[in-house]
C-alpha cells in the first residue's frame, strides 16, 4: 500500500511540475514505480492511478498533442488544483493560530504547518504552545485520576518545593490539564505538566470532598490567578493586533489600539506561558521578577535552537 501511495504522489508531483502535457510513455520513463513494469502491467497501473487522482478531486485533464489527435498528453493545472485563498481576516488567522496550538498530541505541531497555506501564522504564535502534550502527561494523569477516585492523598514536587494535596478533581483549560485540591493553605490549582516525582498514598479514603464542590467553578478564574506563589500584580502591554484577543481573555472591553492591563498573579508559570504565547506582541512591564523570568525562558529557548 505504501508503494502505491508513493507512486501516486510522485505521479501527481510530476504532472504539476511539467510545463506541458506529458504522454504515458513520459510517465513510464520518468516517474518512480512505473519503469520496471511490462507494457500490459504499466497500462493497467497507470489507468488505476489516474482514477485514484480523479476520485481525490485532482483536475487531471487529457489533451491532444497534435492537430490530428493521434497522441495525447496529461496535465494538472496548478492554479486549478490549488486551494483558493479563503480570504481570512487578521482576527480569524489569530484565532486559527491559537486553535492549532491547542490541538496537539505527543508534541505534534502539524496544525501550524497547515496555517502556512492559509495566509501565514500571526505574531501571536509564541515560543510556548498552548497545546497540551498528552503523550508526556498520560502516566501522571492516570495516577491522578486513580487518586481522585479512591480519595488517596498525593505528594509531588512543584516549582522545586514538595507539596501535599488532597486531590478533588482534574480540569482541562486552554490546552493544559490542571489538578485541583486542598493543601495545608487551602484550595490550590497546579498545572499537571509541571508536576514532578508524584507519589500516591497507599491508603484509600483519607479525605472527603466538600459537599457541592465544583471543579469547573474554581477553574472559572484565570489559571495564573490561583496558585501557591506569593500574589503580585503584573502590568502587561499587548500590541494592537492581539489586544482584542487579550481583552476577551481578561474579560475587558476590546480596545481600538494597544492594551495595557493589570492582572493578579498567584501562578507565575501560567502567566509566563500565556504571555509567551503572544510572541513579541506582548510585554510584561512589571514586576521586574516576572520580566526576568520571561527573558530567561526566551534565552533558554534560543540556546536550544539548531
């Protein structure tokens, strides 16, 4: 099957790249996969492959090569085959960029490649994708689901500190999984992909979830608003082309130009990831410690570039 797919794709590329219609014999001599066939086998194979292309919607056409219509050639018009420009607005391209980053599995970024065919990727595509790498989190998520179901306490390292938690539930927001529960200082939210060295208690039924507790209601706040970091306020400037998106996220009125917003921060990791998703279209003005953390993250990413 793989050989068939490769041969059909080679045929399509040859037809698209040829400046003039090509004969069946041209195809036989040039396209990999046809050259070693007998005459009868080649003609059967070529007819099947042409049918495959037509069923796929490829505008394969047949043209006479002389006035007497003795010889014929085949061609695919690149303009007719190309996807028409969908005419996306700037806002629509930004929204598609965000959506593509959220749809990831095992670290794949295929969606961003597709955006290049739809007019390019907006500057809001930053260094840290919004999408969750479910392949990397699958084992931790399984252990956490078991702990929540059997009401087992958990312990883990988070931001170089050991945390103990009674896990109440798990929620998915903006492409990431979050663990919600109660610790020594009350209810807390932790991003699952930041959790390290997770251990689950061997004892079941060690806690009771509060009556009427709803994970979704706790997650209604922004992920950077709930956490175990010392609370600070961050002032962030967004360029005009992404200000509308930031305003919608923060629940603010959409500005006509750039936006400068002040947000409460109790989870620096979540805020840094969100700001970096805008690329150079967003800048943290204060406090200096969060600016420094973003600079460190960018420098580390640049050092890892090939």
